[in-house]
């Protein structure tokens, strides 16, 4: 076993040959490399599977032997300074390695078909393999310097993956936004690492924790300074895991391909911040102010992410805000000291969110059969609906992932989220109320996604009052010129339509009158609505191919069974679980009383679960009531109008829902605030600095030069070479000076 651990450093480098060989092949043999591109996908999956086998073996050895292993070698030595590189294999490393490799394998298999049409197929797999390698290097790092190196590599890979379609302006702006936002956090992380080294004199985790705890307990260090260093370390995790206020990059990161979104949101970039806080947990836990700050940032992120997801129309951005909210739960758990619950939720959420993102990719593929390749349309839930009968496998998998994220037993996220909610009641009543309310919001917006996407009929779009059409594709008017009949508010409110799609004809009912329309494949537009028409079944949404369905099926198995590792069982009169046993060696290093095991009995567990499950079902009920399919009417998809159905004449209710809707849809106006206060402020400061440089600094220098020029020109004409002239000017100047002196005195 020692021999196996000694060569564990190879694991992060196992996926690395893929990007190296692809780069060399494109440089030396471009045609052959492109023609044999499916081999690179197979090689990527194969190498990551080998890394998964090693990671699983390390995890099993950790359970059986219950101790950690660290192997280091010196990189540079200079007087008292020594920098060592190596690897640390402990339960946290083993769990994260398994998570990275299993999710990475499913995403790579899925991507083979999803990206088959893309010209950047080889570049995609090179980026993905390099990203997996960087993340494995991060979780196996044995010191802070090594973590920072791989931390930056993960950020670089995320930049490349988010901006994969860099020719699209939105994708280019999104990767730049992610890069700049994370630079803020990474700079804080670097300062924190340097400050911590100045205090402890070590970068190695085990030495650093021991020295730091001794300094704190003996009061031999400035408490304010070490608190600042810990805050800077946490600030790096805030940016990477999209915590408030550095969360703004996350929804824009959806401009990348969907498999990239699945990987980033499940096992790489956003998980890196949670991992860092978990790795440095022995340091944070002896600083109460930092623990309180972590829990505060976590609960704000929980509520903000769920609130901003309520009214989003883009399916991937809604899932992105969902990820932000769930990461807030993990950060909240770490701040409360519930180390085990945070890691447990990291695992269950990773598989659930990977399933949901891959399912959304299947939905987007099916929508592209209707609207063509247009992310603005294929990802817009306002254009979806009725997909249940066309993609039943994706629908079932997506429903299971939705139920898991909502916390419905016995699916994966129920066990972890329920534990966090129970711990929050012991920590703070206010935090517990917010966390439980957000669990209801989670159920609401997740079932909103499901109902708008799969249930009902294909959505038809009303024109707005200005007469501008909101059409799906090219259109023609049913009654001649468009806009020949006026659209009034009352008429719009009472308009009931039903779309019946057949192979050769369609019928729609308008105010109890039936109009038969034969379109021959064209889209027909009346003055009120735009109707998408499908010529034959080939243009209907269709289920994805088996290479995309298979990884979705694997993730379904994970969310069905991975939660059981946290179920308490009785062992020698003590209630434990597999996850607690595997984390016990690491938790013992903390020298603190942490929630490392679940000591409650089954009766108490069920009683505590009733509250969280009831809240989840309440959110599902509200979503089902507001977004339920209506057989005789087409629903307006905006949240404000759905609420208005309950009481249209209640002006106060409309104002409240209007505020909620617009605040959620516009991202809480946080991006606008940053644009106004930071972007424009920095631009104004740059313009002021530019003005000062050009007009003041350059003006003084240019003025001195011009003054010398004119003085020289003037003196040139004065000097004629005659001594009598010089004496005249000299005596005249002396006379004038004496007169001035006389009158002044």
C-alpha cells in the first residue's frame, strides 16, 4: 500500500497525454488527426477511467486503514526557505478524486455526440482533459503554493471552456467576465497565502495547521492580522464558487457548450472553492469571526441565488442560479461547523446538477430541430412545452434530477440538504428560516423549469401592444396585412387559444370560432399570435442518441443510490454512516467537536425530515398551480402575469409581483450596479488620469520647451554683436531697476 501511495502523484497527469497528443498531432499531422478525431474521445474516456480506478482504490484503502499519507520532495532550498512539492492522500482527496473522475467520464461520453457537429471537436476534448487534470492536481496538492498553481490552471481552463465559441460576442464577453471576476478573488488568495507563510513559516498543510493552532492558543500572534489573512484565503473561494458578491460571472458562463456547463457546475471550477474552504477548515474553525462570515456569505448566497432563478427564461441560466444557491448551502454548512454535511451535499449536488445540465443539453438538441441552431431560442423556456411525449427518457431523467434537487426522499440531495437544514436550526433561527424558505423556492423554480419544458403544448406567443411581432420563424398574415385588427388589453386577457398539431393541418380556436389553416410548412401569423407549423414528424423534437442517453442513465443511478452513503446505521450502539467513517481520520486532525457523525435515531431523523419535505412539496404545489398545463388556453409565461391570474384587479398584488418579477429577471440589478459603479467608475478614473497625463504632465513639459524656444528666438534678435548696444540695454535695465527700488522704498 505504501508503494501505491508513493506513486499517487501520477493520477493528476493521467489525462494529460490527450491535450499534448492532440496539439502535437494538429501541428505535425493535421489531416490525419482530424480524420481520426473519435479516437481522441475514446482515449480521453479511457485515461480518465484509469484515474477513477486509482482514486477508488485510494478511497477503499482510506476506509480500511483510516490514516492519511503524504509524500513530498524538495523543489528549491535557500538558507531557511524550503519549498516542497508532493501529494496528500486523505479522505477529502479520495472523495473529490472520485467525484471529478466519475462526473468527468459521463460528461466526456456525452460530449462525443453533443459536439460531433462542431468544428472545434478536438479542441474541446483537449480543453476538457486538461481541465480534469488540473482539478485532480488541485485536490491532491500537499501545500498552499501547489494549490495556487493548480488553482490558476483550473481558472485558465474555465476561461478557455466558457469562451469555447469565442467568435460569438456573448461567449467572448462571458469568459472575460469570469476571468476578471476571479482575478479579484485570486489576488486575495495570493495575499492570504503570503501572509499565512509570514506568520507560520510553512506552506505544508499539516505543519501549517499545527503551528497556527499553537500560535492562536498561546496568543503569540496578532489576532487581527491572522483574521485578515484567513479572510483573504476565503475571498479566493468566494470568487471561484460564485458566492455573493462575486457571483456575477456564473450565469454568463452558460455561453459555453452544455457539457462544459455540466463539468464546471458539478466537479471542477465551482467545486474548487468549496474544496479550498474544506481543506483549510482546521485553520478557519479557530477563528470565530471568519466562521461567522462564511456562514453569513453562505446564507446570503442561498437566498439570492434562489430568488434570481425564479423568473429566468433561459434554462441553463436558471440552473446556474440554482448551482449558486446550492453552493451557498455548502458554504453555510462549513460556516456552521457542519463539515460532513457540506461535503455530503457537494457530492449529491454534483451528480444531480450534472444530470440536470446533461438533460438540458438533450432538450436543447431537440429544440434545435425546430428553431435551428440559435441559443437564444433553443434555450428559451418560453419557446418550449409539450416535450414530454417526444423525449420521454430525457423527461424521466430530468424529473428525477429535479426531485433530487428539491430534496424529495429517497433521492440523493434529500439526505444532505435535510442535514444542513437541521443543523441550521441549532446554529441560528434566522438562518434556519431563510434556509428552509429557500428550499421552497428551489422546489418552485425547478418544477417551473420542468412544467414549462415538458408539460402542456408548444407555446404560442402573443404580440405586444406596440404591434411588433414576437415570431418564432418567418411568418405571413392570415387576414392580409398585419395589424389590421386592434389589440386591446381586455381582448388579450380573454383570448383563449389551443394549438392542435397534426401532419398536414392544424386547428386553432379563437373566441369560439374555428379556423382551418393549411400552411404547407410555412408559419401563419394572425394579428394576435404567431403559430409555429411543422410539416412532418422529421421536424418534431426527437430523443437524443444512445451515446447521450447512456451517461444520463449512469447519473440517474448515482442520484438514486449515492445518498445512501449518508444514511445512519447502528454499529456497536453508535449511529454512524459510511461517509462519517471515511471522514473520521481527517476530522480528528481538527481537535474540535464537529458534527462528524449522525447520532440521532431513526424516529428523530424522520420527525426532522417532515419539515423540510413539507416545504419542498409546498414549492412543488405552488409551481404546479401557476404553471400547470391548461387544455383550453395558452399560458403567458411571465411570473407577473401568472400571479395576476389569481386576482387581476388587485393593484397592490400586481405591484408586488411586478417588483419581484423584474428584480429576479434583471438579476437583482447587481450587474447593472457593478456596471454603473465599477465599470463606469474605472472608465471615468482612466479618462481623468489620461487627461491629467496629457494636459497637465505633458503640458508642463511641452510648455517649458515652448518657453525656451521663444526666449531663445527673442535673445537671437537682441544679440547683434555691437558693444554700444549691449551697454545701452544694460544701463537702461539698471536705471529701470533703480527707479522701481526707489518707489518701493
